[in-house]
C-alpha cells in the first residue's frame, strides 16, 4: 500500500508490478467479469493497456456479459484487437449489428468455431459469405430469427463450412425444402444438431433427406413445421439411430404411431403420448386422475 504522501512503502508490490503475461492475464483478469474489466480500464492508462491486452487474447466473447444493450462504439473497442476468438455471441447487439460491423471481426478471427447471431436482423447474406470464407473451422452457428437467411445463403454455408455440426435455423422462413436438402447432402455426414422450428415451408421431403444423409443426427427441432407428417418421422426413426431428442410440438399431422418407435429407444420427445395427455387434462378438470398402468 502507498502512504498518504504518495510514496510507495519499501518492499511493497503494486498489482501492476506483477508479471502481466504469466500472472495477471491468465490467473486474475481471466476470472474478472467482462463488465468489471471495462470499469477497471478507466482507472489509469496502465490498467487500460492491461485490459486491452486481455481483450486481444480472448478466446470467447459473449456481448451479453457486457450488458443487455451494447453500443456499436463499445463493440469496436472490445474486439478491435482480437485475433484468436473461438467463440463469438453477438445476440445482444441484434438491434444494430450490420455487415460492416461484423465482417472485420470475422476476418480477424479465422479460428472461430461457435458463432451466435440469433435475432440479428440487420445482417445480410454478405455476412454469411464472409463467415464461411474466413472461418473454415466453424462447427456451431445460430441464425435463429434471421429472416434474411435464404436458400442461396444456406447453400453457400453448406459449400464452405466442412466442419459444421450444429445449426439453428429457427424461424428462417425463407428457407424451402430444396435448400435444407442441399445442406443435408453436403454436410449431413457430421451434422449432429439442427433446428428448423417455426417454418411452415419445411415438409416431409426435408425430413426424409435429413434422415438419409445425417446418420450422426442427435437433436432435431421441427416445432411448428406444419407440413411434416408421420411418414417422414418413421423414416427418421429408421435411418437415425443416434437421435436423442425430437421436437414436434404443433406438428398436427404427426401421429403417435410414428413416434412410438422413437419413444421405445428413449428419444426425448416434447409431445406426451395421448393417454398421458388425457390423464393430465382429466386431473385438471376433476382434480384427480385414476391410476392407469402406462407400461401396458
């Protein structure tokens, strides 16, 4: 500690006197929440330099850690020197994030493996082109509620991202069967998780192509895909032995007979069997339900 006169006590060690590369960055700053680091860099120019060095070495960045609404200028300062990111989530920047904001970050970080852009409606196909050209190791991508994602954008992604394993296309309503089928044909061998929820354009042709081309598929979300029917689910059960979860709520043409084989394998399905649903409704109405052996 320093005495009141401003002179350092003999033998005293200040925080900034510790080795930055060997101590402060890996063992101290890595444990400080990002929002607190932004306050810390206002203390002095030395702390600002330390925090900037830490930010440049980040492997993972989630804008939600900064706050619910991140200003454009703040993002530029936070990621202006980053070159080693492996995970990037910018969903809290959805109200303003544009191609011009995102493309430099993607170009400087070719090692990105996980990217979250859910709800970023101001982006365009151009951002996906930059992503697929710059980040060949991309494994997981969330584009949920990005209405600008169309068939051409998805085809480009399928052509240029050989490591893609998980893709969230929830509410990407421009996509049609042909585009998703192309994705399955190009990247189905390693695809493990896919969400096509809330897309009335997705039908049996898509699900059947996924079943035939995606033997490693573990998670599939078809919530609200109104054109999906029982035959496609039976094909899925036949060709996808690794399937662990299936979401078919509001798929009104999917019958219990097509789901029963998956239930017997222990697949987690978000729709309860008809008898169990009836018992729940009965309990809600009369306050109790009779005992029924559901194992029969």
